[in-house]
């Protein structure tokens, strides 16, 4: 599971397993999951060791908890010298619901291209 992440200069980090599965099925194999929006020290260290850029594709929920977590993790990654970019999903969506509601790989790729630091 980690091999595609280790081989890619870019990693997509998501919050949950359903998000991970949706991206994997859409052909994004350079994806990993933090099991929630908090990374432990080991997970953060591994991301820093293997990644040039980390795309944070967290929930775009009304209470902004996913986006706040992405901001916090982005700052932690930046302090370790890893470029972090936050993916702006449509309001109310996470990666899984994005695909369930009809989004496709090309549309998600455009979201990655538009991701901001």
C-alpha cells in the first residue's frame, strides 16, 4: 500500500478510508489516509521522508473542521520543508462524496492543479 506513495513525488492525504478507497478506485494510487484529521508524529515523519508535495484533500464541511485541520497540517509539513497544497473540494464534500455525486478523475485532477498552499 505504501509503495505507490514512496515512488511518487506527490502524495494525496485524505481523512478517512472511504476517501482513500474512492481515490484509489479513480486511479489515484499515490494516496494515503491519516485516519481522521490528526496525524501522529510517525505519520508526519513518514510523509516528510517520502513526499515532495502533499495535497491535503480534507472535508469541505460547514463547520470548517476539515479545512482548519488542513491548515494546521500544512503548517507542520511546511516547517519540515515539505510543500503542502490544500485541495478545495465543493462545499459539503469530501473525496468520497465528490465521486459518489458524479465527480470523475479528470475533475479531481483539476482540483489538484488548483490547490493552493
